[in-house]
C-alpha cells in the first residue's frame, strides 16, 4: 500500500460518499470496485476501502493526471514505442521475413514498455 493511502476497514463502518461515482479510470490493484469524488480515488476491497487523493482528476484532465499522478504509464508507453521501433529497425535490416519482424516488434514493445513501467513505478514509490 502506498504511503499516501488511508485504509478504512469495512467492519469499522461502511464508507462511501453519496456523490462518489463508480469508475474504470485508475489502477484497481485487486479492488472489487473503484470510485472517484473530485480528486479522491476510493478502492473497495472485501474487507476495507483504500483512499488517496490524486493531484488531478482524470475525468477532467486525463493527460494532466497521467503526467502528475501516473507518469509510469506514459513512460511505459514511450518505452514500448521507442523500444519496439528500434528492435523493428534492426530486424528489418537483418531479416526479410515480415512475420518474424512483426512478432519481434510486438514482443519487444511489450517487454520494453513493461520494464519502463515497472522501473518508473519503483522510482515513484521510492521518492514518496
């Protein structure tokens, strides 16, 4: 659990703002459901709620939210695009098979994106 999240046990009391809206925006991290109320992000689990505040509401400014609250997603995408294109260039120069080039590009994009995402997430959590 990130340091900036507050845990509210369900046995303590059922917690939910009437105005909070269920959303698909955000990482569920194993939650059953998630809600947003302005900058408040609420994840519901079987036994608790985890609550944290985002700097920017993704429903109002999705790009700003990615930049300030979830940069690991942007960096993962950038690594995926750049890594995949670099590997594809190397394969295109050395191999004429379109099928193997497409497979290598796809796999390298996934791996590069995942490595960028995980590394950025670890750095972000370390700096908190």
